C-alpha cells in the first residue's frame, strides 16, 4: 500500500513489453549486441524466478540468495542434475 495515496501498489511484472522497452533503452544507450543479449537473458531468468508474483525487495533478495547458492553449488564441485533438488530448479516456473 502506498502510504501517501493509500492505494495498492501494482505488481511489477516483467512482461514482454517490459523486455522490449528495456532492449530499446539498451540500444539507445549504445550497448553492444552481446551486452543486450546478456542483460535480457538475465532479466528473463529473473522473470522465470518471479513466476508471475511481481518484483519486490523480498523476491529480489530471494533471487540473489538463490544465485549465491547456485554459485556455491558449482564452486564446491556440484554437477548439474546430480541431486534431485538441483539449485537451478528455483529458476524454473514453480521452482523452490
């Protein structure tokens, strides 16, 4: 709730329109094609993690924590698919 207007704060969803607008902004900023692809890929990963819930500080913190766990998993020698609850599962719709 926005305490100044007492109106509900709308969900901040990562939609295809948002992705297109972000890509246009990246192009306006003269980012290389590789940079654009990387940033858009990262944003799509974040959107899959959100699974339609909308962006928030809490969800962003959870995403960061999931990334850190995934990094540690591979850093410590984990192999993809080696465990039934592979950390990358959190990036799929309906994941952890």
